[in-house]
C-alpha cells in the first residue's frame, strides 16, 4: 500500500522563529517525529526546507509544519506558512528575540494568521530572572498584535518540562478555531512533488479551500495539465476525500512528477486561470528601511510560489511609505494562480528581506494607465468593502458593454458554483445586472447599447427613408463588431419588447418609422407596378423597366430603383432572376394553371414545351420560371421533365 507520512487532521500549526531556537526539537518532543528529512539538514544541524509531523490528541489531530529559521531559507518558510491555522512563535530563552523572530512574526501578521501561541524554548539553560526578561521582550514584540494575549509557555525539549502543558494548550486553542468557510473551489498549493514506485506522481500540500475526492478530474496550474485523483492519503491512511485545512497527499494520474514544481496549484479543472497581473491592497512594514516605489523589483510569495515582480503604486506619489497601506498592481515575471482575498508577502529583491504584505483584490487586472489612477483607486476601495453581489457587479462594471460569462466570473472569484449563482441572482433580481444568454452586463452599458442601436437605426432611416430597414448584419458590424452575438440578440429583443423597433427577417426598422411617399414617388411606384402588370409573363429586363418608369418625370434611375425595392419588399413584385421580375398575381395564376394541368395528368410530369404552351411564353422566360419553381418546391426535376408537386 502507498504509505506517505502526511496527515489527516483538524488544524495546521506552523512553527516560526529564529535559526537554532529549537523549532525542530520542539516538534520532535511533541510528536516524536524528526522533521529534518535531508542529510544536509542533519549534517549541518539546521532546517533547510519545510518538514511535517502529526500530533494525535484524541478528538483533535494537529498537523505541524516545521519551517526553517535561517534568513537564507525564508522563501521555504513562506511556502509552509501560507496554509497554517495556528502559529507557534518559538523564542529561545537563552537568546531572546532575534532578527528572524521579528521577520517571521511580521510574516504571520501580514498573512493574517488569527491565532497563535508563544513558546519559550531551552528553559533548562536559563534561570527564572533571565526567563522573565525574555518574557518581557516577547510581550513588547507582540504588543497590539494577534499574539498580544496569546498563551506563553516555557518548555525544554531536552528534559520534557512544559511539553504536556503545551499539548493541552494546543488542544484548547484548536477547539476554539472557527470552521473554515466552504465557499471556494478546491485549491491545493503544492509544496512537494515526488514519485512512488507502482503509484506514480504524488503531490502534497495543505488544502487551502474546498474538497478533493478520489476519482476527481482536476488540473495542475499554471501548467494547464488535466489530471485524475487516483488516491488520497492523510497520515499514511487512504481516504475517500479531503477537506480544507488538511495536510493531504494526492496520487495523480495523467502526469509525471517531474512536470510538477513547488508553487503550482492542484485545483478543479477549467475554472481558475493563470495570471501575471493582479491588483492588491498592501501594507508596508514600519520597520522597512525605505518606501516601496513604482517600478521596484520585488519577490512575491503567494501560496507556495515565489515570483519576481514589478510594483506599480496606484497613488499620485508613486510610493508607499513605511507603516502605510495603499493599492498596488503587481506585474509578475511568471504566471501564477490566485483568488480575491488571498494573502501574500512581498520581500525585497536584494538584499532579501520582508518589506510588505497584503491581499489580492482583482486577479484579472489589466495594466493601468496613470491617468486612470483615481477611478482605479475608487474601484479597488469599493472592492475592499464589497459583499459578494456587489463584488460581482464591480467586476462586471470593469467589463463594460463586453460583459462577462459565468465562467469568467468563477475564474475571477474562485467561488463554488452555487455561491456564484446566488450572488448573480441577487443582482438580476435587483435589475442591476442583465442576462444576455450566457453573458452578463450591468444595466448602464446595456441601456447605452440600446440607445446607440436605436440611434443607428433612426440615422439609417434619415439617409434611406425608402428602405425597408437596416440589415441586421450591417447593424451588428457598426455597433457590436467586438461584442458577442448573444449581447446583440438580447439588445434587439429588449428593444422589441419596449416596442422601439421591429425586426423582420434580416432587417430592423424603428417602430415609429412610417414609409410616407411624396406625390412624385407615388406616381413612380404606380408606373412600375403597371409596367409589370401589363407585361404579364413577358416582362422587360429590370434596367429597361426602371428607364421606362422615369420617362417624362424629374426622377432618375436611382430613385426608381429605391421605389422598385419597395415593391419587392412588399411582395407585390417577385424576383425570378437578377434580370427578370414578375407581378405576383401573374405568378400565382401560373401556379394555379400548373395545378390544374397536374390534376388532369396521369403522372403529374411536364416538359418545357408543354410549360411554354400553358404559360404562353417563349423559352427565354420559361427556363428562368421553371428554375424558380424548382427552388420554391412547386416543381422538381425528373430527367428532362419536371414533376409538379
């Protein structure tokens, strides 16, 4: 059986603190597990990468993430810190607060870790007086922070003193941790990838959100590789499913472990999309030596990834001073995956040190122009205060008349389908959002599209007062060329519902548009109609008919052609070919005569000669008419004859 030392537990506890302050020894004293896995770690006596262990306290199972304390390995520490529920801030009693103590503490604060304990290790090496001094120094460090009222426990991993008290305190803390919200899809930031003989690729991580079940079809991002969950383990035991907050090992089918790297994410397939630009709100540490400035190159740690990026400060000063909060855009050098409200850390490019942290606001941002800064700031401020329906509305407002699909919105939020649908429905019920089949738009751009569409139709009527209407294809090209066909159809349907337009086959006209002909135009119409009625089935060519209709008038062929189009649109004239047109009554009479012939015929067949006799016309007209009747399914070719249908 696949046997992995990874865990199924209730909460994740992460260590934090300076190098050689006894974090790994503390975890071993609590769990009996040596979390240093690599020979180099054991040879050097320092933790280089994150390690894992589990503590079973009966009803409560705790998964420990032991992180390196050396300043060179803070990026590894950050890979383990992103998914913890509780931090154990470890401070050696014989040394007190040190540089990495402060940095790790600030990282946990910036990641908004809600709960923690302070553990003073190496108690056996100090007297009570020195222990009290370290206690005071620690209290000063965590003053006005989430650890201000945290339990402080002095222990000795060597003698075991204080270990049982720490276990009981952990049990109490675990019982008071609120249940994680189940609102977002499954996301497992990958911190390890390896292969197990006979099983293939295995990835591990702390399941940040959602659930993973055996046989799930999933995706590794930003790689974009579809995979299948072949098996799940927590604490060396196979399980059918894992939920948010659990250390999880996932056996994957459809991928080689060599393709997977720390920093990638295992998630539901076809939902989230990689990005290299996102908008965020950040806080620069008070202890930062200088302001964070636009174009500054930084290291962004989000989930388990470290990515180099450029910062664009979204204020007039183009900088954020130490101790201040503001909005930024981060432009990463490699793609990553994130969702709104996900926390991250910013470290200086060189020398490497933590300088800021914040949360994602918009994971689908575009590069902002400086002149738009005020509007962008207002938009981001609104996002920080928005509930879910308002958040959806704000995202749709950024899309303007292009709209977004439900898939776009799920990629932007990471919410589970039912959560997203509820937020969308609330907007639709309030009529703040319009459905255009699979697209969604806010009301203002949708109404603007209706206004522009109606104006274009009315403008067409002014230029072409005798035309039946504007072609739908022309209208779409003029206004909706870059928009979805679904939005175009919904706008037309809404205008029809409002009784503002009339759509007839391929044409659209304004409902208020009336075709009023002048006296001269009426005369021209009557002349053309009379020409075709008088010609019966031996009609002139179109150009000849147009010329004949304008004799002894001020009208020209252009106007005659427009009037002729009216007759064609109304059905008074029937088009047979581009040259020959016939009065409808003549065509109807001919069809009736064909029906009479068929009734008296044994086989309902007719040849060209017989058709010429029935119609009283020459071959010049007979062939075009028969071909027209074939198209209209009045007749059908049967060798050199035609069957009358």
